[in-house]
């Protein structure tokens, strides 16, 4: 009887050990499967180049600016930029009067999800093309784009993002100056800004990405380089109301007659804390940075001021525009908008600071923005007059900038972006 009990105990112990071993094995397999794909960015990106025709690879590399040639990540992202939009089978035809939407993002996935969710509820969104412009390569951001099924969508990635250069410019190089006065003490590389500070790649990427994106969208992409109409620009922390697309179509249609001197049309007031006046009148005011749109003729005016943009010592693209580019046009730069906002800036973290505790917020992935019935339909009337706001507060000519943009390498890369699609030497795109 004792022997029988011992045999049963041994059998039970063996089964228990097998169970533990099985559980451990399954856990390890699940752990490996669930490793964030961001940890595999290098290999997954490099896979894009496997089996690529050598002539095409050489052509792709040659069409990159010299600073990125030889960077395999840059080459792969550059190739991806030539991929066709997704969802062509779902939305084969675009409306002739479409306003293309460009959404520029970095790595704030929590915000990005909210913005995409708001876009999915925008009326008319299926009639146009959505372009998502990435500053850096982040798999979590890609997954969000993968889930977009409500319109044609095209991804573009800056091959020159400092975030993909680990040991060379535009990223951080071992010889870079870091502290005030280093350029004198150690003969390091880099020029200080007007305040004596040296470049921070994370900071300068804001301005680099915006300028690269503008040149690429207007002059480099097959889908948009012939587009003469308006393009609407939004960020990863902008919430769009359901009437946003129809409202921007209405504003761009009314602009030539209602405000012929307006350069742009905006979905939101220039004061990001304002939801609008609620009056029965259109508004012409200084151009804001939330939900702004303009056409090719305005882009040509901006492009002609590339040197002013690239040499102004401020890492913010919008402050650079307000303080030096727009004033150089010779006349006030007005934008036309409705009396109630159709877009809200809700970001409160990262480099873009938001509205504060009393305004819109996001917490644990839940955004607290009230959408009223009037925000679901076109709420702009063609018969309205235009109220013009003059002498508004804000950055103007004479402001010398917040700095962060004193390094000659950044300035010349910025100038290169302005010519990369316009010079014969770099026009050979695959």
C-alpha cells in the first residue's frame, strides 16, 4: 500500500512539474510575441530593402540629400514615401473640390488616437486624401495608421529626422558642442544661438519636420505636387469636430469674394483658448496654428522666403512665420474663419504645451471636449459679412526669437529642403 502511494505521489509530482514547464514555456513564447515592435524598428525597416533592385536602390540613395546617404533607415523611409495611398479599393475616387488633409505627428500615440478617432467622425472625410507625416519612425504610431479605414491615407516619413540619426548630424554627434562656451574651450562642432546655447536635436526637429513636410507635400509627392487647391494642416493633438471638413470647404469657397486679401482659412481662432465669438459673422484675423489651410499660390510666397525662415533664430516654425516670414510679405496676413471653432488643441504634454487646467484636457486616453449639435453641421452662412480684427496681440516683426536655431548645419539643411525638389541634381525621384 505504501509503495502504491509513493508511485501515485511521484506521478502527481511529475505531472505538476510538466504543468509548470508548460506554463513557463507558454509565458516565454507569449512574451516574445508581445515584444513591442518598436524594439525591432531597425530590422523591420531594413526588411523593406531586402531584394530591392540595386539600380533602384542606387537611384533612391542618389535622390536623398547628401546628409542622409548611406543611412539605411533614411533610405528605407525614403522608399516608403513613394508607396501609393492605402484604401484605394475602398475609396477609388477623390472629389474634385477636395481639401487635402495633412496630419503631422511625432510619437504621442495617446493623443494621436484621439485625433484619428475625431477624424473618423468628420463628415465628408471619405472624399479626400489624408497624409500622415511622421517625424521619426515609431511602430505604435504606425499601428494607429494601419487602423484607418475611413478614407484614403498615405504615410510619409522624414528621412532627415534627428530621431533616426544616432551618432551623426542631424542627430547628436560625438564632436557636438554641448554647453555654453564649449566652442572656445574644446573646439567642438556647432554654432551657439543668440543666447549662447547649442542645438538640441529633439528641439530643432520641430522646425525641420514642418519645413521638410511643406516642401515634400507641395513639391515632392505625386499625389499633391499638382494640387492647386487648399491643403489643411493639423497636428497629432488637434481634435476636429464633425463639421470641420465641410466648414473648411465652405471657407475656401467664400474666401475669394468675402476676403480677397486673406491668405488662408482656419478652423479655429488664433487664440487657442477661444472657442469663437458665436456671432453671425465671418472673421478675418491673424493666421493661427490650429487647423490652417492655404493654396499653392500662398505656398509659393512662403517658399520664396526660405532664407528668412531658415536663418531666423527660433526653433518654432509658427513663431518664425509670424515674426519674420509673414511680415516680409509687405501686407497684413489675414486668415478667414467662422465664428465658432471646428478644431481644438487639446495637447498638454511634450514640447507643445496646451491650454491648462481650465481648458480641454486628456486623461487616461479620454478627451473632455464637448461636441454640440451645431458642431455636427455646417454652421457658416454665405450671407454673413466679415469682421476684421486688426492689431492683435502676438508675435510680430521685431521679435528676435527664442533661440535654439543658431547652428549653421541646421540652417543649411533647412535651405536644402527648399531646393531638394526644385534643382535638377535632386529631381530624379524613383
